[in-house]
């Protein structure tokens, strides 16, 4: 379980152990997605420690209303874009050799799940040519913080399809799936009237438990492997329904542009 906060991680692990983990065990890996260098180091630490990696779920994200989400990192990139897209990209890219190795020997079922968001549907037209595009602030729009969040989640869809195409071309049988978990009651504490918001959200949002269902389906359902032709590079809405996403989320040109600019950015910062 990769996460940044040790005490929260230990609390979660204790809970998992008390609920019963079967024959397995859960171990914490420190991962702060904000800094691409730290992300690469964490992935390398994992590779040094483990022989295989069957399922990678990129779930963590900086949400709207989180302090610091409008700030830029020392690399001059928006903290939200770095956490929600660049970090998971570097983590996945660094772990890819181990994921690929895990496919060898037959009978494997290796998957990458990118948790993204249906908020991308509301975005205006965007480009990903360079750092300026990555840092778009949407100040001209009615709700800039919403657009900035959506803009940091759109790459999850684009890159999932592009990565799937690249893996298919190399005959690597990894399944890549992008997921929208639904509107999930996890953010009331960041809203103006937390108690009231919690109560309101309960009336229409999923519980955190239900919010995990589509990610779990993508990560572990035997259906996804049995019908991999359908699910490879797909985008799933709750619960496990194959969807399309916005028109620009389906654009191979935009995905290629994003991938190329990401590689250039990472080269520039020497990651
Ligand atoms: N909730 C919704 O309605 C909704 C809707 C669409 C999509 N999603 C997506 O679902 C996923 C889970 O969201 P959630 O609702 O569970 O949000 P959440 O309760 O705010 O959880 C986000 C998690 O991301 C972690 N995180 C934030 N910044 C990080 C960083 N720099 N490095 C490592 N971990 C970091 C947080 O860690 P700390 O505990 O240390 O803060 C937290 O555990 C996200 O990808 C989100 O975009 C959620």
C-alpha cells in the first residue's frame, strides 16, 4: 500500500489486518506523488524489494479544495497536475519492467488501473503541448478550481488508452483500465459546512465502500480477463460499465501530444 502519511498508513494496515487478509500480508511503501523524483525512488525501492507486481491501482489524488492545489512545485508545474498525473505516470513508467516481467511464464493476469474522474466531461477544449498547457489556470471560467481538477484527471483516460496501445504493439498482455468511481462521499470535510455537507452527500453520493467497487472490478474481476478484448484500454463508470468519456478523452492525437510533452518535461527535470 503506497501512500505518503505513515500514521494514516499504519492505521489502515492495522484495520486491514484486523478484518483479515487471508494468507497475504500488507506492507507500506512511502510514496509522495507530488515530487516526480521521490515517486521514481519509491518505485525503484519497490522493484528492489519485490519479485512481481500483478496489480497496480493509481488511486491517490489531490482533490479540489485542498490547500496548495493552486501552487507550483520547484519544477514550475502545478501541484495538482504533478500529483494527479505526472506522479502516477512516473510511478507506472518505473514499475513497467516489473509488471512486464510478471506477465512472463504464462497464466498471468497483470493490470494497471488509473482512477480518473467524470469531471473531465465538463472541460473546454484543452491541449498538452508544453508546461504552459499543463499549468492552465482556467481563470476565464466560472469555476477555475473545478476545471483545474478535471484537467489533472483527463490525462488518466488519455494515457490509459495510449499505454494500452503501446503494450499491445509490444505484445505485452497487461490490461490497462481507467475508472470513474462515481460521486463518493469522501470530501464533505473540505466543504464550507462539513456536517451539513456530509448529510447532504449521503443522500446522493456513494459510500467510500461503494466508491471502491469499480476500481476493484477493474483490478480483480475475472470478467475483465475473460473479455480482455473489450476491457483493454477501456474507461469504466460505476459499476464496471464500459463508457466512452468525452470526445477529447478519446483523441489519440491528444494522448500522443500529452505523452510526448510529459517525456520532454521529465527529461528537463532529469527524471
Ligand atoms: N470522491 C469522489 O467523488 C471522486 C469522484 C471522481 C473521482 N475520484 C477519484 O477517486 C480517487 C480517490 O479519491 P477520494 O475521493 O478517495 O479522495 P480523498 O479522500 O481526498 O483521498 C485522496 C487520497 O490521495 C492521497 N494523496 C493526496 N495527495 C497525495 C500525494 N501527494 N501523494 C500521495 N498520496 C496523496 C491522500 O493522502 P492523505 O491521506 O495523506 O491526504 C488520500 O489518501 C482520486 O483519484 C479521485 O480523483 C473521486
